[in-house]
């Protein structure tokens, strides 16, 4: 009986480790924000991000790289999903 329990536990752990991990950061994708929201994104970027470190140049990274950066930094800045999207949209629009 102990072998069956141990095998069942092992299988459960194995299956749990194979499931996809969900991100706590908000969705970031193509620009969906209005001009007003992008302006708010700029303000959030300057105030929230600039509070802890020097602001990076938006052109210093690709759009894909910014997704990863934003996904790791937005929770630290305590951004909502909307704010996360607005800041990303601002950064991508500022690169052009």
C-alpha cells in the first residue's frame, strides 16, 4: 500500500510540475490604448519607474524585450493591468 501511495504522490507532483505557469503580470500586446491613456502611461513610467532607478531609453530595447521587462517590473511597481498596458504602449510609441 505504501508503494502505491508513494507512486501516486510522485505522479501528482510530476503532473503539477508539468502544468503551464500563469503570469501575474497583466497582458501586454499591440497598442490598444488611447492617446490619453498613452499620456498617462508616460506619467506612470516617469513617476513609478523613475522612483527606483534611472529611466531607460525606450529605444534601448525591442518591443519583445520590453514585454519581458514590463512583465518583471510591473508587479514591483504595483501597476494594475491597465497601467501595465498603458506604460507598455507609451514605451513602444516613444520608440518610433
